[in-house]
C-alpha cells in the first residue's frame, strides 16, 4: 500500500480531533451565540489545514533524521503547532475582527490550542507509530 494513503488517513483523523478542539475553544471564548461563526472557523480551518498537514507529513516522511521515534514525534508536533496555531489565529482574527476583544480572544484560542493540541498530536503520532497502514513498502525496503 502506498504511504500517501497513510498520510491522507492520518490527515483526516488528526483533523477530526483538531477541529473538534478548535470548535470547542471558539465557543468557550466567543460564546454559544457565535455558534455559526465557530462553525465557519472550524470549516475553513479544516479545509485549509488538511492540505497543509498533508504536505507537512510528506516532508517529514522524506526527511532522514537520526532522532528516536519519540523525539521525532516531538519535533513534528512543534513544527506543526507553529504552522497550525498561526493559521487558527489568523482565521479567528479575520472572522471575528468586528467582535469586542477579537485580538485578545484569538490570541487566547491560539495559545491554549497550542498546548492542548501538542499533547493530542503527540498521542496521535504514538498511535500511528503502531499502525502499519501504508508502511508495507518502507518495511520491505528496510528488510532488503
């Protein structure tokens, strides 16, 4: 099986976790009255970040490092968090720009999600490390 299937599947499983987290944080900061805007933020974020995450995965897959798998997962989590939280901040600011304290709230959403999602992402990586989906070719190459 092609490793691209693995990366696409990982992208979608991560987006479900991450989007639910963003939606919940947005409602917590902007209130349930803003459920439509929180939905738009989540939809936009999901659409944009699926593509960005796929390329992030492809880069890390091709990147040869001597890091242990745990350190590699931490490095991937850090690089992804910078990209992802920056994207969330910009989208939240654009969508809620006319809202009272939008800058402060967008900042808090990005900061809290950075910490929360880094832990969730590390766990996601650990689970996927144990799943062989899409690694058949890599395992054959390593055995040769």
